C-alpha cells in the first residue's frame, strides 16, 4: 500500500505506505517534510500512530525527511506476539533498507523514547543522531532499582503485568487485555479523553488550534484501531525488560524535557539520562509534555547537526 500526496498540512503526510517484513508482518509508515532531506525516524507516543508529526513545516524548512512508523499492533502495522522494545530496531533497519537509507537519525517522544533508545543501544552504526524528549513511560526502566518509585508510580494494571511477567509476555498481555480493550474502545469514540485535565501550561497554543488538535486526536484513534491486540502488548513491553540496557549506549544522546510537564518532571528525565554515559539534557522553560511541538526545529537541527 502506498498513498502519495503533496507536502500538505499537519494532518496529511506526503506519503502513507507500508512494507512487508521478512516475517510477513506489515509495517506501516508515513513521510513528512522534505522528501530529499536528511532522514529522521520519529517514534510516536501511546496511544498515537504514524499519522501525526508535530510540525511538518519545520521539517521541510530545515531539510529533513521525517518518517513516522506504526509499532506492532498500532495503526496499520500487524501485531507481533511477545513484542519487546528491543525488537524494534530490526523493523526500523528493514524499513530503512527498503527505502535505500544507509544511515538515519531517530527521535522519540513520550512512549517512543524507549524505542529510540533501543536503536541507540542495538543499531548505533546505522544512526547519525539520537534525540529523545520527555517520557513518563520510559521511567519504567528505573523501577527495579528504586522501590519508592515502584510504589508510587505503578498503577493497578502495571502491578498485574509485573506479577504475570514470569509466565511470559503473552500471558501478561492476555491478563490486561480486557482493560486495554475497554480503554481503546472508549478512545476510538471519544479520543479527547486523553487530554482531559492533562494539557500542560505552555502546550495550550497547540491544542487551541483546531487543525493541530484535530490531527493529534485522529492519531489517537488510529493508534487504538486494533484495540487490545495493539494496546496490551505495548503496555507490557514498556514494563517488561526491554532487551537492552541504557548503560550499553555509548553514542551521544540529546535529551529534552519541558519544565511545565505535569506528567514527567524534568528531574525524572534527568535520572533516566544519568544511565547514559554520553548525554546532554536540556530543559525548555516554556512548555510541558508536548514541548517537542514548539521546539521541533531545534530538535531536528541538533539531532541532524544541520547548519541552518
């Protein structure tokens, strides 16, 4: 499947397509910005999908070809039973090979942070740069070494997953499938639920714009289109061992956080950053969880080392 359009606006990618992986799974992706620019993979949050990129105009202006990819079970990508975060770099490599991309940068936002860090740990030779922004989901990495965080951060569903993990990833996903399915069904009808009481100061400008808000919410619906089949394994993968250690990352990683982020305070991202030997942490003073939307140009320029 390959639907190619013009550069378009925030909600319309220049290409919406898919490939078949060696396993036979379908992997769906979209493209934004400059089709001849520096390639950058942008990994979405949860629940989100390939159909959202925060600022296509910024990508076009700085000469970046941005690629958004549906993770297994998300949007139009086929599920991958017992999916682990560390499985993701192989899918990205295969897509890059099909597109003729020898090297590329990766950026992760929110739940996508863990997947960008997986690429940094497992396929560093393919990467030209790594950038990650604020992520509450990625804090799961810290809970084994921090009993206080484990006690305060986990909800009931998280605890059920951790209790089930000794029986395997699929068993854990089956256990929380009813809750995940109900959540997905609710968001498919009323996606604005994800924003209720959760729009941070500094991010209002984005959601006050009808076009931007609409694009964001349509991506929420796309992200849950497969219901529990997609949501439950993602939930489990982030809480289960990722298949790599942050301490194994030896390439430079740029990290950004919003000072007004009510979901993931900057100091928590700082604790995550400390696990990576070569990192720089920047705190934006004027934004919250979706700070990447306001500052995407800066992120792209730094991750790609662009002289603009």
